[in-house]
C-alpha cells in the first residue's frame, strides 16, 4: 500500500514546481489574500508555503493528508461544475507520501492551532501549537524515499525556473492575491494584490513589457475574453510568451495558443513574437480541466468556437491600433 501511494504520488508530483502548484492552489481555495513561498535549492530540500486563508481545525488537519480526503466535493454531480482548483483530494496525500512535511494551521476563530509532522506518509507528531491564523506547510527532502524519481530532477536553477513560472502564472491569474516568492532568502517575485491586472503586469513582467501591451476585450454570447497583448514593435526575444487562464485557472490550451498566433500573424510579419495574457471566462460546464492529473491542458466542448473567438479578439485589438 505504501508503494502504491508512492507510485500514485509520482503521477501528481513530478518535481518541486508541482508541489508549489498544488499547495498554492490549496491556499487560493482557502481564501488566502497573502501567500508567501520560500524555497531552497530549487525546492529540492525545502519548500515553505504560508497563507492567511481559513486554516484547518484539528479534525480537518487529521483528514487532510489521507487519500481522497477533500473538503471540496460533496456530491458526485459537482464533478462537472467544480470551480475550486483542487477537488480530487490527492495532493496532500501524494506530497506527504514522498517527503517530510510539517503542517502548522489554525482557523481564525480558534485559539490554538495544530502542528502535524508527517514523514513518508507516517504521522510522527500531532500537537497543539501557537501559530497565526492560516496555514503553513513546510515540505522537506522531496523524493527522499523514491530515489528513482529524485534522479530525474534537473539542476537547482532549472527547478527554480519551473517554480518561478508556476508562481508567475498563478499570480497573473489571481491579481487580487499578494504573492511573494523567495529563493535562498532572495526575493524573486513580489506582487501586492490589487484588482488592477495592469499593476500585476508591471510587477510580474516588468514595466517595459507591461507598457508595450494593449488591452484586449472580446465577448460572444458564450464567452468573454480579456487580457493584454504586446505591440508588434515592442517585440524582444526569440519566442512568444503566452499566459492563458480559464475561469481564473492557469492552463495550457493548444487551441488558444494556435489561435493567438493565427490572429497575430494575419496582421504582423513572422519573426516577431507576442507576449500575451488572456483570461477566458465561460460556463464551467463547458470546460474539461481533468484530462490530466496535473490539470494543465484544458479542453472545451466548443473547441472551434473558442479558437475562432480568440483569433478575432487578437485581430480586433491589432486593427484598433492601426494594423
Ligand atoms: P483537494 O485540494 O483536492 O481537496 P488536497 O490534498 O490538495 O485535496 O487537500 C486536502 C484538504 O486539505 C483540502 O480539501 C482542505 O480541506 C485541506 N487543506 C489543504 N491545504 C489547505 C490550506 N492551505 N488551507 C486550508 N485547508 C487546506
Ligand atoms: Mg488541492
């Protein structure tokens, strides 16, 4: 059973950035407005995530690391329309199976919090602990008991780049939440939450890139597309940079990235690369986000219509700017 858990964990947790993604998703689900992530050695030795979300009672904490323990799904029909980031109740079970975890958590309305220490799926300690409201989860020595997995990790620098990209996407998708990422104590990302996506662009992509971007808005009966795309003359670098969100969830979608390029290159000569941030809002029942355990590639029931709308949205903003 231990082995099965460890194998299953590998499906969800591929690298330190997957841990970061799952834990930050949980913090977002918990209603946090401030999330701080500290990593050492590209997350291999240490990942510490602290949030000011709803916290867990002792009973919730005792359940949280068990497989298929989720507080987010009460009826099977909800599977279709689930709007929270996670609902499969596997992330904490997977992470605690393959690392050494310390959880400190407290709901605001309780006086004392709970500390739990779990190594390789075994609970070593559960105790009362004083801690601020919210949850902090410290994940140490990822894959310490699955050496075959550990071997596939890349350099610290490469793993940190994956973590940075993950936080960039989550921060752009949730501009109202404050994100801070530190590596070896050094600040890598800082975005104070505000309802202004443009402020996030300045903080996350840098002021030059942000200033080169044109706001984009497009609506059909079934979906709404909002975001920014860079002016062709501002082009730098040798590849495009696309940040795509569906109902505030960072995703990848071949349909959408192909459509962005199609719209862009009807107006702009090849050899220039866009930076684009696109947030698509549509009926959650029309989106399938569960094609993969890591929940990245998304499918739409109206795949072609989504693609066409994105092409038109990009063409429209370029025409408005005289192209
Ligand atoms: P899921 O997110 O799919 O429910 P997880 O394994 O990621 O499953 O988390 C299990 C449960 O632990 C969650 O349903 C939630 O109740 C609790 N939990 C995890 N992280 C947090 C957090 N940061 N704040 C509050 N509750 C949390
Ligand atoms: Mg989760």
